[in-house]
């Protein structure tokens, strides 16, 4: 019975059927639900495979793309090996295109896994993993649509028994690779199935980090040693720098007093110059006003001259004179035009050079030329026919010659082929004779090896018999088992205590962080904190610190108090008002105060003794605090929730607060979510966190003590286990060595016998091949002789030359006739062009005659116009003369008025010049004063800049503390700490001796001693520097001498001379010494931390090694038992086993495989036949699958080399696996298809794209179920 699978748009999904969930195998934690391929290899179109639990078979012809499904599964689960994917580079997985389809730009595979049982460590019942590769090399991974890393995919799958080696995918040819695998590679199969590879990879990564850490440790140690060597000379430089500081104090004081004197003198001179400059400025202002008045009058006169009547009269006179001249010129021009037009004569009639008769003669000549073209074309046609006939005869002869050439070529080719076949046969004969000789030599060598192997095997069997008589090892094994049991028990207890310790430590850190956060929130700076810091009388503290609320009511009381919960508590109103005034005066910000001595009474009409309903109580009943707070809460009640508050029957004057802080008042309602906690809540939370922190700290100390005791006990048990294991392994090694030698020599003897049989058969085949090739050589030689005896065809081409010459003559006659036709046609075209030219010339002469008639009419019109102008101009000229005379009179009157204005302007300009000279003199004087002031200000600015840069003093401080009016203290008071220099030097010498001694001590002791010495020296130096400054200030306040510039200059020079005698001084020595000392302390601490961290990591690695050994030992034992059970099923009557190559080292030991089919004395896999090798490899893989089951397995044609009987045994194993795992099998075997729950057929279409069709089939379990139903009825 079968059910169809729905196929639509490249998607293959099973048709729904009842009871699908029941078909899922028991114990299968997860399974593959679907696989979608987009542009992956031959799947150009999006194709989806919908899988089910049980067995799914993928079938199809070779090359259809079945194995591409296996490659897609491996690729989406993180496979990085290009060869594993059967390609040369990773881009080969993208569809490369065909002759009818272009290549795609990316490949994408999406795998959906059912995770209903939660086997994968992710909170989804269905997990979708996708991988996309673009042709430019970019790659993307995603889990449930979210982008991730390859490492994330590998770790997610490794937790369910799927690793990067992909032992669950058995591809084509991989069975042979399992046989050829080294013992270490076989170990990798078991490690991956047991989930050890993930721990091994992490261990290797940690070891690489430790190697890198060792380099850093070495560099850090070298750096710390170098710093220790630098501390001693730098300490001596610090002593010199400290002495230089004492002298520099005197230099600084003298420099400051000299600068202050210069500043005072400059300020006095600047005041005098400023007063003089002010007077000159006033005088300059008066002169500028007088000058402005003069300039205003000059501007008005100049404007009057610019726009006066003189210019207008002059322009009018000039314009009229110009018009007069133009009218006179016009009159003269009119008379000249009349004279010119009168002298021109009238034109005569037109004359023509072309006549109609000339046109008629030219047309007749053209007609005659056209008639001659017909005769020439007839002669040309006759010539073409003769040429075509000659060409036809020549083509016929060429075809005959070509046929004869083909016969000749065919004869020569046949001779050449037969000759080549004869030579090839002779070469083949020589090769097979050489192979016959080689096989004969190999037979002799194989016979020698067989005799030698048999003799060695006999000697070895005697040695094995002696080894079998050794004493039993049961006592040693029992002691080892007891020791390992004790170690495992104590390890479990240590692991439990370690987990408990880590849990308590995390709880401690969380509570400490919680307490710190609440303390920080309570300690934030505001006006209230500043007011409390002032310690005013009558201020008690914060309201939140003075109020005690029953647990559970903090939010309600905080909502009732509102902002007053964070207010300051005052004793009375006077104290509160005094605090408000202080906050306003010192600008402390906004504060709220609550008066503590308010009456502890309820508002009128409210009785707190009145019983309220269920879930509601008075706020004053849960608060213990000042009377003022209780008075604020007098009209407030607390309800359990909003529903109780809404149902309460109270007066309008009462405010209701819920436990979560919602407020229902007569005019205001507040509530919602996300409320900020008040200080009452913060104080309660902080106290709770502190109590929990104390409790957790005590638990941590107790667990640490227990953990230390268990570790001591574990160390003792491990030593006992190591001793017992060493004794057992010594005995096992002796037995394994003898057994291994026996097996190796047995295999060698069997191999020699097999080689002898194989070489004998090969020699027989070689002899038979020589006889066959000799027959082929004789046949080829006879065929060649027969072909060479046949005559060769003859080729004759003499007739073709005669016909070719006749064709050339016919072509010459055809060309000559065609030339005559083209000449006649050209003469006709020239005659027609001549007729056209005569016609155009006649038309042009008629057009010229018409233009001359039009010009005569225009001339008569011009004569009439000139006559009218000459008659009207005399009257116009008389009027123009009168206007010119009147304009000249007006111009003379305007020029007289202009002369008087010019005289006044000259006087004003003289007065203006005098004022300018006086103003320039005053301005120059002012500029000189300003320049002097500017120079003195520059000088003053330079002095103040020196004071700021050299002394760090402003002008006010410089003049106030170092001015000439200040007393100067003696130098002894400025350097009063000179008496402590000796003690400083002694302390420095002691410090240097400590450094020298510390170089030979241990790092930890030297670091602590040196740190304490450096701290004492640094503190002493700082105190001495402060004392110097204090002495200077004290001297000014108590005693001193008056300022004398000469004395101060001498004092400054003497101090600088002493400072120069000290030589080169490192001014940064003190800071550098302190910084270097601090750096040395820091590096020492870091070195200690790194060393401890390395030790901890090595301890963790040891724990991981022990865990991996335990897991591997259990997995190997299970695999060993499973292999012993599976092998007899696949090889009835046979036996197989696996063992460790180095049982003493479970971390690196390999795994050897030994098989012995029934009736055969073979123990090496390489000596098995092809089908037996496949079954043996399958047996090993199935044993691993059974020992550590995986959710699913993919097998690609693993049964291809099996016969029907062995195939039936393998299918029995498949039936067992389908109960715990999902199987996806690529197969060609019909019997394998019969056990499948679903079949998928893959075929290759003509366009090179894989197509898929699906079919659901009933399993044998379904058939047995149907068979049982009639029996039961």
C-alpha cells in the first residue's frame, strides 16, 4: 500500500495521514523535518524535502543529484571541507549554469529540526538552521532567522551528538576511509559521538592561550626587573631635585618681588599717560566739530555748482547749434540727390543669348544617343551567354576531377589505418609479454614470502602459549575498580560543593551590587544633602531616616507622603525657616522641610479609632515617626488594592493609598506603573540586601572549608587509583604485546598465501593475453598485405586547362561589350545635362529683364521725395537761427553767477586747511601717547605673562603679596626645612639599601618592603615641600625687611648661582620616581594575578582531562560491547572486537579493530573482500551509533557492494536503528526501498536541473498491524 506525496513548485512534502505523531520512533529526541535547497549544486529551483521519523530513501539514476542532498545536509550543519563536498572550491556548491540556464549568484540551504523534546539547548520546539553562500565568497549563517556565527551552529549541534566531523553522515567511499583510518582517527569517531570533541577543542584553545600568557609572563617579569634597576638611580636624582626645590623657592620669591616692582612702576606711568591722552582727546573733538561745519558749507556750494543753470544753458546752446548744422547739411544733401537722379538715363529693352531653336537641337541629339544604347546592350547579352556556357563546361570537368581525388584519398587513408593497427597490435604484444615476465617474477617472490611467514608463525604460536600461562589479574582489577569508585564518589562531592560555592558567590556579588546601588541612590547629591552637611541647629535629618514603616507598606506610605518622603526633618517652624534662609543664601537648591513638632491629632470629623472595612487600615497605624509625619498621614488610609479602595465608603476629606502606591484623593488621583522608588523603599531594600549579604558570606566560608577537605580526600584517593591502574596496565601491556605480535604475524602469513594465489591467477591471465594478442597481430598483418596489393586510382586534369583558356576569352568579350554599353549611357546623361543648362539660362535672362523694369519705377519715386524736402527746408533754417541767438544770451547770465560762488569756495577751503593742520598736530600728539601707552601695556602684559607662566600668579596676587610695600622675610624662613635635608638623605639611603637587598630576595617580600619604604619617602617629601611654602607666607605675616631693588637683584643672582652649581637637575625626578614606584607595584600585583590565574586554568584543564577520560572510558566500553553484539549479526558465526592501543593514557590512546569472519583465519580488515570490508565498517559505525545514539543518520549507498544475503543482515540492523533514530538512505537497492516509510525520486531534466518526486509507502510494521487485525477478530 502506498500514499502519494504532494509535489508543487519544487516542494516535496508528505501528504497528511492520520496518526503521524504516533509514527515517530520511541526514544528519538529530535528529527529532521524538512530540507530546502535553493541554487545548491544541481538544484537550481527551490526544492523542499519534507522528512518524517523512520526510514526515508532517496533513489534515482547515477548523476541525477542524489548525493547532492547529502552534501546539502553536511554543508548546512557547518561542513568546511571542500573535498568532503566533492568540489575544488567552496563556490562550486553554487549552481554553475547549463547550456539553457545561466549560473546563479548564491546557494542557500535551510534545515528544519523538530525539537519538541528539547534535546537542543534552545527554547524552541522547532529549530531552523540556514546557510547562504554568495558567489563573491561572502557567507551567512542563521538560527531561526537570526544571523549567527559558524561556531554557534556547531556548538548547538554538538550538544545533541552532532559534531563538525559529521560521523552521522556516511557518504560515498567513506566506508573505505573508516577501514583505512588510523587508531587515533577511530578514537575521534567515538569522541564525537560521546560529545568529547567540544571539550577537547576548548582545552586546546585554552592551552594556546596559556602559551600566549607564558610569553606575557616572561615579558612582565623582565619589565619588573628592569623597573627595579631604574629605581635606584632615579632615587638619587629625586634627592637632588628636592634640594633644588629649596633653592628654587628663594629664586621664585626674588623674581616675584622684582616683577611686582616693575608692574607697580608701569601702572603709575600708565595712569599719567592716560590723563594726558584724555585732555588731548577733548581738544580734538572741538576742532573736529568746527571742521565739520566748514565741510558742510563747501559741500552745499559744490552741489549748487554741480546742478546750476550754467550747465543747463550751455547744454541747450550746444544742442541748438548742432540741430542748425544738421538742417543745413540736409538741405545740401537734397539738392545733390536731385542732380544725381536727373543725370541717370532710362534703360533700353532686354537682350537674350539662348533661343528656343537651340533647345530643340540639343533634345534631338539626346534621342539619337538613346537609340545606340539598345544595340550595345544586345551585343553585351550575347557575350554573357557565351561566358556562362564556358563556365558550365569547366564546372563539369572539376566535378569529375574531385570524384577521382576522393577515391585516391580513400585508398591512402585505408592503407594508413591498417598500418597503424598493425603497429599497435605489435606494441600490445610486447607489453603483455613484459607483464607475463613480471608476473612470473612476482610468483617466485610470493612463494618465498609464504614459506618465510609460515616459519615465523610457528615460532610465534609457541611464544603465545607461554604467555597464556601467566597468573590471573582479577585481584589487581578489583583493587583498581574500588579505587576508581572512591575517586568518582569524591569527585561528585567536590563538583557539588564547587557548584554550591559558585552559586553562593554569585548571590554574594549580586547582593553586594544591590546594596551598593541602593546606597548610591540614597547618597545622591541634592539641596537636602547639602543642608544636612551644614549641621544647622534644629535639623534632625531626612524624613526617610526617621520613619519606620511596617514591611509591605513602604510603597503606600511613600505615595502618601509624596515628595515629603525625601524631605528634611526640622524640630520646629523657626528652625525650618532658618534652614530655608541658609539654603537661599548659599544657593544650595530647592529643599523641602517637614516640621516634627506638629500636633499628633486627626483632622476634625475623623476618628482613627473607627473600625474600617476588610483590606483597609489607617496609615498612622503602620508608621512610627515624628509627630509631624503622623499629622500629615492623619487623613490617609491604606487599602490592599484598587478594588478595595474603590469600594470603601469614606468621607471626601480622606485620601486612600493602595499598597502599590496608587493615590485616590478628593481632588487628585495618582497611579500607574513604572513609579520611581522613594527613599523609604530604598532604605528598606538596602537593609534587606545587607542582611542577605552577611548570610551568604557565612555560607561561602563554610562551603570553602568543606571543599578544601574534600579536595584533600580526593587527592589521596587519586593516588591510590593511579597506583592500582599502573599495576593493571603493566600486566595488560604484557598480554597485549604478545597478542598483537601473534595477530600481526598471522596476518603476514595469510597475506603471503593470498599474494601467492593472486599472482598465480595473474600469471595465467597474462599468458592467455599473450596468445590473444599474437592472433590479433597476425590478422592485422594479413589485412595490410591485401590492401597494399590493390592498385591506386589515377587523377587526369589535361582537359580542364583547355576549357579554362576558352572561359578567359569569353570573359574578355563580355567585358568589352559591357564597356560600350556604359559609354553610350554616359553620353546620353551628358546630353540631357546640356539641355537642362540651356533651359535654366533662358529662364534667368527673363528674370533679369523684369528686375530692370522695377528699378526704373523706384528711381522716379526718389526724385519726387527729394524735390519736396528741398522746398520745405529754408523756413525751418530761419527758425533754428533765432533759437540759437536766444540760448547764447542765457548762457552768459549763468556764467556770471558761477564766478561769485567760486570766490566763496576758495575762502572756505583756506579755513578748512588751517583747521586740518591744527587737528593733525593734536592727532599726532594723541597717537604718540597711545603708542607709549600701548608699549607700556605690552610690557605690562609680558610681565604678567611671565608671572603667570613662571610663578603661576595673577596681577592682584603678585602685587598684594610681593609688592614693594610688602615686607620681605629672611631666606632662613623661606628654606626653613633645610635642617631636615640630612634626615631626608638618610631615609633615601635606607631606601636604596632596601632596593639593593630586595634584588636577592623573593619577589613577594621585596615588593612589599619596597612599597612601604617608597610610601614613607614620598610622604616625607610632600610634607617638606608644603613646609617651604608655609614658611614664606608666615614670614610675611610676622617679620621682614623693606623692599630694595638692588638688594633683591643681588639676592636673585646669588640664588641662581647656587642653583647652577647643582648641575643638571631632573625637575620631574620626584614625580617620575613616584610614578615608577607605583608602576612597579602594579606590575608586581599583575604578575601575581597572572601566575595564580595560570595555576587555576591548569587545575581546570586537569579537571576537564579527568572528565574526558571518564566519558571516553564509558563510551568505549559501550561501543566495545555493541561491536561484539553487532558483528555476529552481520557476520553469522564470526567475531569482532576493538581494543585500546595505549590503555594507560585514555586521553591520547587509539583504537584498533580486529575481525574474524566464520571459517576464515583473518583478523585485518584489509584482507577482507569488498563486501566484507563494507559490512565490517558498517558494523563499527553501527556499534558507535548504538553506544551513543544520534537523532538521525544519513547513509549514501553504503550497501552498494553487498549481495542479497548480506543486504538482508544490514537491513535488520536498520530496523533496529529506526526505533531510536531517523534514517535517510541514498540507495539503488530494491529491498532497501521496501523498508522505507517514504521514497523520494531524483532525476536530471534536459536543462541540467535536478527534479524531485515523492511517494509515501507503508512499512512492514503497518503490514503486520493490518495482519493482526483479522486474527484478533
